[in-house]
């Protein structure tokens, strides 16, 4: 499975994925890293791993122009999967729909348990501050398919960490980040080995008339990460 990573920052998740891909038995390969910011730690990390890098700057560019450039590059690269790893530019519904079912994102919160921690503007510290405001006992990270609704896509896997009373956004982020590095390579492997299926199903009651689902055919005994799903595997094909 050929992967293109989209990132904007330090690139620790990208690095975890590139390292997993170094194993010849791992069923995926990172063919390029694209950053919308320059300089970015992720570019240095990719170069150190011998992965081709591209910069498509988003600053002072219209969304349309940026996405047209990004799309053109992706068409040339022809990935099986686009992996957003700390990609800080929101993608339009049009863009996501073009690559629907082929884009993953990681979010540093449990968007399925607590939808308030996701959505437009909920990134970085905002996620953890919202989690702390909710006074919940657990947080974690979620790898999910990207859909037109920001952070609303179906999850493949998530990690769980405790939220301590003494936590602030920094301490919580620091506890979650290493779990991101664990679950992202697992999610990609599940997908690359056909154990994850993404469905877009017409549903009048769903926002935009489409319901998105993902089914994961994998059981794990470990507490961390926890798979989302456990739904029977023989499923009808989506329309
Ligand atoms: C991660 O916490 C990720 O969940 C969020 O942005 C951060 C990126 O970190 N979307 P890195 O660039 O992978 O180190």
C-alpha cells in the first residue's frame, strides 16, 4: 500500500509511520511526505529516512488554489492512502470527497466518546483544554477516516490514557502523543491487510444525507490501543 503523509509540524507521528514501514514485512510504504509549512520538522525527518518531500505552502493562498496544487501533486503520486499526521490545514468537503475512504487523520482526543473535543478549531491545546473542562476520567487519541465533517469520520482505532486531576493541556498532550505513535501504524496495517472497510451509506437523517461507517475485523486483547468496532464481518455492501 502506497502512502502519502500530509503534515505541518514536528512530524513525530510521520516518523513512527516511516519507521514502521522500514520493516519489509510491514504492508505499506511511505512514498512521499507533503508539508504545507516550511520549514517543518517533518521535512527533516522524512529526508533522514530517505522519503521524498514536497512543500505546498498554504499560507497566503486561497483554499481553492492550495487544494488544487495539493490535488495535482497527489494525482501524480497516486497513493492508495493519504495519511494526515499533524496536518494543520482543514480540507474542504470537495477535496475530502475526491479521496473519500482513502484519507486518514489522527486526533488527540476521544472524539467518539466526547464529540466536543473535535470539530473546526479543535486542534492542539484546544483539544486537551476541552477534555479537561469536561472533567472526564479518560482521554486518548483516535485514528479515523476523514469525511466532510471535520473530525467526524468513523474511527479505526483509539488509545486510552487516564486524565489526572493535576493535568494541564501540556501534561495530557505528553501522555497521549506516544500512544498516537503506537496506534497510527496499527491502523494503517489493519487497512493495508484488508481488515478495515469504509462505507458511505445514503441516509436522509445523517448530515449531508450520507452516513459514514467503518468496520474493523480485528480483535485485540491489549487494553491499549482499543479497537473500535467488533461488528460482525459479513456485511452488506454499501450502495
Ligand atoms: C498530534 O498530537 C496529532 O494528533 C495532532 O497534531 C499533533 C502532531 O504531532 N493532529 P506530530 O507533528 O506528529 O509530532
